[in-house]
C-alpha cells in the first residue's frame, strides 16, 4: 500500500524517518523517492533483509542507514531517547522473500524445516520445532487459541503433545499430520496458514514486540510526527487500534474515579477512523495484501 503509506506519513524535507520493518526495502525506497532529502533509518531482525535492502537503496545510500535489530529496541539502536522522528512505519508480519525461501521454514510446503525465526537461524525463543517439542500442552493451546483463533485448540495441543512423545517435530509435515488428525477433511489451505502463522507469532514474540515497540516509537516522535502501521492479523490490528485510541484520549482514568488523575491530555490524534484496506487492483498484483490494514496516528503538537 505505497500510495496510502505516503499519504499518511507525508515525508517532509530533511525529516528523520524510521522503517522499523525494513524487509526488502520497498517502503523505504518509496519514502526516499518521494522526498530524497530525508534521513531514513531501516531496522530488521533478518540479516538477509538488510543485505537485500542495501542493494535496493544503493542510489540513496547517503540518506539511509540500515541496522540489524528489533524495532522494540529502536531508541537504543537509533540513539534517540527523546522526540526526534518526523515519522515511522511498521509493516508487520513476514515478508514475501521469507515465505518463498523454503529453508527459512515459514511455509507449510512439504518437507519445510520448522524454523520460522525472523532473525534467520538465530533470535527469538528458538526454532518452531523447539516450541512444538518442549512447550507445555497448556502453552500450545494458548498459542493455537489466541494467535490461531482455532476452535479446537485443546484437541490440537493434545495431539501435538501425544505425537512428540514418539517422534519429535522437525518438518512441516509433522505439524500438518497433527492438524489433519484433529481437523480431518475440513483442513483447508487457510487453516494451515492460520496455524502456521500462530506458531510463527509465538516463536518471534511478535505481539509482545508490537506492544513494546509502538510505545517506544511514539516516544521518539517529535510534535506532529506520525506513525503508520500495516498489520495482517486481527490480534496485531487490535493492539494498534487500542493503542491509538488510548493515546488520542484526554483522560484514561477508570470511569468511576471521582476526578481525573491521569495525564489529563491527549498525546495525539488518530488519523484513520477505520483501517485503510488495499484496493482490488493492489490485491490482484499481490494476493498477500488481501488482509492488510493500515492505521495512522499523529503526535500532539504542530503539524503541517
């Protein structure tokens, strides 16, 4: 959604911007081409993404700094403790090149290694295989229920725990076999994607990173600075929506409190009353954009 991103981010001359989920550098390139004078910092946990983006942004190397790291640690990585950013972008989820590279283990194609770590072979709590082989049945159930929105989460967790006693999970086929046993003939490609995505979210602590990261980024924005978030999962979108809503309220005290004891002022304003969705034309070009939702927020203060 490059056009919508630029509409809400509004790159301005000389401004400092953060792309906290650099990926292949497509969004970063759009920002730099829209306003070549900006200073852009790109973050990504994946070393392959840093390498790919570096090549893609080579014509703008004098205005871009690419750093390997998690956006939840952006203040330390950028050395920006106070307000300083004119804008920031988060494009959540997994990138196309990660899905397409079978060795990374993000797909449910047969024989795919159960890795799923955003940082490649390192980072997170260990590969997906470790989660499936060592997490308690209760923890597995929580992952399938909260992140996968699976109605039969108890049965699936129980089946995974049963199977790993005989043979540890190593490849996608192992998890698919457990899913087939529980869901039977009802198992669809959408079901597979949903459960594999749930495991990936848990492996990379994506919800925790988002909850911490958007607060860290908000505190880095200068007055009038903007943050744009593109999400692909209902839980991610809920985190963003609720955060933007709270930040835009003058009072966040409990309803029964006799007088206001909170900050007593709004931190900024939500720019998107409802999430912006991709056009049909964009979905035709990229089917993975179908579930995308864009939300934007502006820090209190002077804005252009």
